[in-house]
């Protein structure tokens, strides 16, 4: 329910939805075990978070093919996929390289909603108890 509302507010629901294919994946982290970004040999500083970089391919509705690398911070729905698997993305008609991936937003949205509720709660306590 919240995700659909968020997509309507941001206009993502008007973007065309197409099927994307995973070409390759690479996992990084968690940093607590000495995870390293192999492209730059720098440590990944996200404690207890598994990051995955995916290379995906998709075609716009007019048939133009695109490839893109995306980062997935702890997205269990997409982290379970392997090269050759498919999922759906929405792309901006004006800029086909700009993507919206619902599964990636769901994890972030829950975290933001929880943080907002906690901020409101503590703000309420601070306001009425001072």
C-alpha cells in the first residue's frame, strides 16, 4: 500500500515497466568480515550489510537495448537471483538509464518509515515533557 502510494507521488507508476535480465553479480561485505570493493581495493564500510552489484540488461518499449550496473544494499528479493534470472524495472521515458526498482525501494521504505515514526515519537516526548 505505501509502496504504491510512493510510486504515484513520485510518478514512477507512469514509467514503462520492462523485464530486466541479470547478466552478472558480485557480492561485497559485510565489512565486519573484511569485505573489500574489488574494483578499487577499498574496504566497504557498511557494518553487517551485504552489498551486491548487478549488471543488468533491459530493452525499452521501442526495442533499444540498455545495460546498467546497479547496487543492491541488502535487498533479499533481488539478492536471491542469479545470472540469467529476470525481474521487472521501470525506466524514465526521458532518460532510459534512470530506473526504479520496486524491490530495492521496499527495503529502504520500511527503514525510512520506521525512522520517521521514531522521530515523531521522540519529538512528541521532548515537546510535551519539557
